[in-house]
C-alpha cells in the first residue's frame, strides 16, 4: 500500500528515464488529465516524482494505476487512451485485479503486433484457448472476444498447429435485411465479418490476408454453408453466436474434425432473433456447462476496452434489464 499523509501521497518512478517519463505523461499532460478524471484526484508531476492528492482510497487506486502505466513504458508499450482506460478499470478497487494470478501472462506475437491481455478475464480466455479445443467467450461488446480469438488463430497458423482459419457468422443482423444487399449469401455476410477482417489486417497486414484468402487458407463462410462438412486441422471462429438457433448451434459444434479448435463468441444482450426463437448460445451454455473439456470465459463491463462511455452504457442497460426482469 502507498503511504498516504493527510490526503497526499508521493511516488518515485523508477528508473528515472526521460523517454519513459515523457511517454507516461503524454502530450500536454494528456495522460495525467485522464487519470485525474478517472480517479477523481489531482496529480502533480516533477521529473520522476509524482504527488497525488484527494480521497485516500482514490489516491491508492491512482497510485497503483500510475505504477502500472510507468512499468508499461519500460516494456516499450505505447500508452494509448485504451491502455490508460484499462489501467483505470483494473485499479477500480484499492487492491487491484491481478491479471495473471498464477504468474503467467499469456502474450501473443504476430508479424505486425504483440498482443497482451488487458485484464484477468482476457488472460484466462487466452490461456483456455491453449488448453481446450472448444471455447465459449461470452460478454458485452468491446471486451476483446473477437480480437483475442483472431490473435490466437494467427498464432496457431504461424506455428503450423492448424492449416486453416475459418470465420463464421450467422446470417442474422440487427434490424437489417440481408436480401437487400447485393451478391450471394457468402458476399452478403462478408461485410458483417468486418471486425474479424480488421483484426487480421492489424496482425498480418493487407497483402498477407489477401494471399491467405486467395489460397483458401483463410475462409469466410456463412453458418449455413457448414452443413454436411467436417472441418479438420482448422481454427474456427464463430462470432455473434447469440444469433444462432438451437439447431444451428448443434450443427456448428458437430462440424469439428480432428486437429481443430472452435471458438464461439457472443453477447447475450444483443440477440437479434425473433422473440419466439431461443438463442442457440443461451441453450448451448446450459447444455454444455458440465463438460470438463470445454472452456468458458465470461466477460463483464470491467473488460470493455473501448471508449469509457461504452462501459457506462453497458452497465446502464444491464441495470435496466434487471429492473424489468
């Protein structure tokens, strides 16, 4: 615990490196201003000495976050708005969340980027994807479910543990009609897989992704196209699985062949199915819960890595839904 005297604490950041200090503070003290607002404190920085004033608990939380962020600069991690927000989320409690309780932080290195977990649930998710052949990632938008699944797929493809990456999405959309879009069913679904493409571009680059598509090492398919197929030696990611029916979820889970891995991601608060149709994800979680060889990771609003307002919106909707139920 940081020693606090009359609502004031002092931290000495080590090692006192000018480049790291500049990265920590941000342009025009921008990073410090975000931390002040996030913890409701005042922060004063002079060289490698930082003073924090405010409520005792908030000082301790801010102190923990500052130490985390400065440690990140020493590892060469860019202190982006996203990184700062995750440090704020992680240190909401006086005793901060430990990302890797067992001491093992799961890090993925792709050709274009190094991916690190931004919280305990993200680290658990990455670890379980190495331990189980089938994994469910369930939680609100912006928690990194899709991004981390793509990172794991890229890692396994590069390591030649799989021969193919298959991206799947049910052909149900939020209040829109696929029939009005041009092309066949595959082309209609393609735009809805944009988050998966964006992650692949970031990790592999445009040219490499294009080559993988051309060689059919990377396949994009609507869920309906899987019927009758057996998928061997593949890393299969199904996004938006809350929009599968019971039959579709069962069909997907039984397509797995030898040497394959399946990731099923979804958000139970964003079901676009007609009211009378039960979600295949909801049903699947209930049916498969007791099977030891399947991994389950549940994310919450603390894991949101988008704009801080997104988290508040998620919390507001959850609170409203609880009142209605």
